[in-house]
C-alpha cells in the first residue's frame, strides 16, 4: 500500500502531462479546427487527407532517412567514444568533458552557430576554402539537394553523440573487470575481447541508446526549422516540420493532430520492434552465471 501511495503523485503527473495530451491529440485528429473557433467534427477527413497528401508522404520518407542515418552515424561513434572515455588512462576525464560540451548548448544556438559556419559566402568553411585552397569545402551545404539532409544529420549527431557516449561509458564501467582478466588469461586478442565480451555485455545499453536515437530522430524539429525550413524544395522537410506548418501557417490543427498521431505511432512501433527483436523485454541478466 505504501508503494502505491508513493507512486500516486507520479501517476497523476504522468496522466496530466502525457496521457491527456496524447488522448487530446487523437481526438483532435477527427475534427476541423483553426485554433480559434469551435472545432467541427470531420470524421476521417484528416486521415484521408494524409493518405492523399504527397508532401506528407515525402516528409515521411525524409523522416525515415533521418532515423536511419542518425542511427548509423551516432551508434558506432558513441560506442567508440564511450569505450575510450571509460578507460582509466590519464587525461581521459579532460577528453570526456570536451566531448560533452555540444550537449550543453541549446539547439537554437547550435543551429545559428552551424548556419554561420556553413554560410557559402561568409561562413567559416568558405573562408578556409579560400585561405587554404581546399575546394571541396566550398559547397552550399544547406542549399544543395544532395548535401542538405546529410549535413543536418551530421549536425544533429554532433550535438547528441555526447549523450549516447555517456550511456556507453557507464555501461562499460559496469562490466566486471574479472571478465577481462579471464579473457586475457585465455589469450584472447583485443578484437576477440571486444566482439565476444564487451559487445554482449553492452547489449542492453545498445538497445536503450538505439531506442532513444530512433524516437528522438522522429521528433527533430528546431534544427530543420532554423537552418533550412524544409528546403531546398522539400528535401529536408520532416513530418514534425510539416505538422508545424499545417498548424501555425495553414491553421489546420486537425490535420496537424493527425500528423502528430502518425509520428507517435511510428515512435511506438519502432521502439517496440527494437525491443522485440533484441529480447530486451525479457530483462534477462547481463551477468548471468557470474558468482
């Protein structure tokens, strides 16, 4: 009973700030509303609009590209940096502090900083291209159809890799050193130790990090809005940005709510799929058999 009483305030807060908005979003997706007047029942009209909206379909494809690229970039780099800063060698604490700095900056500040750096006329990269005669740096990084999306994903990765690095650092330090001593006695090489010992022990850390990367990638908004606003064309227009446009530029809050439901469903399905495929839900011990 005491435990239930203790969970009461948390349950209430969760219901007020999470469940109620989710239910409200789902209900609003069946109405037409301009944000000021009385909402009018629209039935499945908003959902039919989504099915027939080519821009929404392109936004969905762009969003999936962001998810895949973010995972492919952030996971191996975060894992490598996490294992590096988990060591006990000299100066690694200093390196770890430097790695975390991007995480401490606001996303708006990061966007403005990178926007100034990547300016094709007056940016830092353009200056380096002219000064050091490095021609490939002289690109319209945010205005090119081929470069805009990868550039934004790299910027996002630069900001959020430190967080996942901390996850892997903590995961590595929770692995008992006796396992590495036993591996060394058995004559295992560094690669064998990493592949057969470190990776299996970090299994659930990898799952947790992957879920956070995937779900977070589905909701990226501010960097896309500030740096490209979905351009050039619709090459960087993600679903969250199209949802914002529908709500605050076209006053179509019902359709925006439907897009929000789509984003939420994608996040739940992606997280559930990762958990199901990796067996994370079974909560088996990472150190089974260790005395």
